[in-house]
């Protein structure tokens, strides 16, 4: 009877916690669905995927073979660390210095601990450096593409102006208002403006192709870059870490 009573009390005490956890989980799922729906609506309204810097950075990290190698090495080193733990019951350098040299087994374990610890530290630095490199690369693509797209719009308008001037020049030349030399100059200016447009278009196309490879997405993926982040000078960043 006492056992049943104790069990009943235990179950009674657990019920509010379980109910609360279930309610929290349901609330979280509902919020996630709501956020997902809002994102979908936003994309549908614009018609094109609005790619933010944060999303691009995440895609670049997920697609990075260098970070995959770092993760694999971290897992391998962790396994070695656990093996040492199973043998010694700890993962620390022996406190008594003479034990490192008197006992061969102790010296071997100490050497392994030192090597694994050093490798794990170096691997963490490699991970941070790789992420910083990706961050810099993603930012560079954003600024270059957006800058070139802005330049392309200007170049297109300039080409339209040069085209109009050239067409007007043809009419003026027929009327004897300008010389053939002036007409050829207008024609050259127009062709140069068109070449500038085509050059920028090829440059942007290549930039998108390389950027897509970095992110691991197909070339036919349509998106617009949304960039509202500011650069943090690296000298300032380094000073903050010292």
C-alpha cells in the first residue's frame, strides 16, 4: 500500500512538469510554423528569394569542405581523449614531474595527452580562421556584386544616352550640321558604352557563378542580395581580443 501511495505521489508531482513541457513544445512548434509561414509569404510577395548575408554565411559554412575536415578531426581527437579518459580516469598532465620520466607508461600517457591537447587547440584555431575567411569572402562577394550591379545600371543609362546622341548625329550628318568625323566619334562612344555594359554583365554573371559554388547552390537559383551589415575593421577586432 505504501509503495502504491509513493508511486501515486511521484506521478502526481511529475504531471505538471510534463504538461508544462508539452505546452512549451506545442507553443514552440506553433511559433516556428508561424515564422515559416511569414517567411514564405514574404518570399511569395517579392517573387524572388531575398538572400541575406547571414543566410549566405550559413550556406557557405555548411558547404565548406575545410570546415567538414575540421569537424572530422575534432571528432577523432575527442575519441582519443575519451580513450585516455577510459585508461586513466582523467585527462590532465601528471602533477609530479618525476612521474613523467620514471615510468614509461606514465610518460607515454603524458605525451599522448600533450599531443591531443595541442592538436585540439590548433584545430579550434583552424576552425575560427576558416570561418573568418569565409566571412570575409562572403562579404566581398556581396559588396562586389552589388557594386557591379549598381555600375551596370549606370552603364545602361549611359549607353542609352550615347545611342540617342548617335542617332541624332546621323540625322544631323545628313543635314550637314556635323562632319563625318564627328559622327564616327559619336558611333565610337556608343559602341564603347555598349561594350562596357556587356563587360559588366559578364563580370556579374561570373561573380554569381563563383558565389553559387561557394554557397553550394545551383546556377539557376534566383535570388536578390539583401546586405545591411557594416564592416568591422580587423585591427579593431584584434585589439578587442588581446
